[in-house]
C-alpha cells in the first residue's frame, strides 16, 4: 500500500490545536485531542466526528495507515515534523499521530437503567480510570458534577483509553436536582467511608445509580440527602482507597447484581 504525502499544518492551525490544551480553548472550539495510535484507532471506529488528523513526519507505518483510513473517510490529514509536532501534543513522549475530535451531543434521556455519578472527582487520572472501568463493566452513562475534572482534557482522554468514545457522559451544574428531577425512579448508592452497609449488602433494583465523590471531601451533603443508601468497602489496612480503585471494586459488584 502506498502512503500519500500529506500537506503540512499551517502556523494558524498549530496555534488552534495548542489552544485545545486548555479547557477554555476546547469549549470555545467544541473540540478535543485524541493522542496516539490506540486513541486515533478508537476514534476512527467511533461515532464521533473527526475534524482533522495530524501525523508526525516520522510516524511509523501503522500510524500512517490509520491516517490514510481517516483520509478515505473524508477527514483532512496534515503532517508536521520534529519539535513542531511535539509542541501540539500534551503527552511528554507523544506517539506519531493526533486526532482533533468534535464534542459529542450527550443526552440524559438516553440513560436507560444504570448511571454512574461523579461528584467533584478532580484528578484527571482518576476520572479517566473510572470512565474506563465503567465502560468495562457495562455502565456507559456517566453524570459529572460541576467540580469534576474536564472529561475532554488530554489526561482524562488518555487515562480512559478509548472508553470516552463509548460512554454517554453528561455534565450537570446540580447533581442533587438532576437525581430528583431527571431520574426519579432510580435508586442511588453512595460510596462513603462510613456507609450504612457493606458493599456486598447492596442489592439494587432495575434502575439504579452509583455515586463516587471527591478524593478529599467525599460526596456532598446535599447529594447524600437525596441518595437511597450509602455503602462502604470492607478493608483492613490503609485509611482509605483511591477513588478509582474503589469505583472498580464497586462497579464489579453492581455489574453482578444486574
């Protein structure tokens, strides 16, 4: 297969792509970055619209082939070399391909039977890992409170490892109101250090949600007030679990309850 020569990326376009490193730039453009071979392959296979692909002049053959697949789908592909390519990437050791993906349209009415809620999960690595775990266990609707990390930040997208393309992720300014107004028939279970029951005692009905809170402060009192039950994960050692670890354990249990 012959790999085509792609046009060089202009200075104006490089500036635009660098602006996507910030939340303000992403929100204004309605676009985010998918860096690396795996994420670009996931993007190619997803329903997300791709605005552009940028290829390092030193990209390997697999990365070039992915870029060619995008071009066949009508996506513009550009080339960039050396330090100029590294400058548009967020990763410290970037691979040879970057995608510019458009924001999807998330809909609360698309939530059917299960929902994950994140209340102030501020660390991008934790958020991305939770999104990945949720996808693995089949929980593909995720509601984010206002103090969460940006789901489209490069670190979240990398940590989610492609799960960002398979999940319906919804932002809300007020989780407690969303629970009572948008999901009145759901039972909601909150992960806390002093929960009323152990995780294995939670037996949800058909429609339910699981809530995980901020790394330092846990779940907000106003959310606890409208939740159905709190639970804890039994242990005998460290003071607490990392929120993404706790989420993985809890989602395994809840996936077996469905």
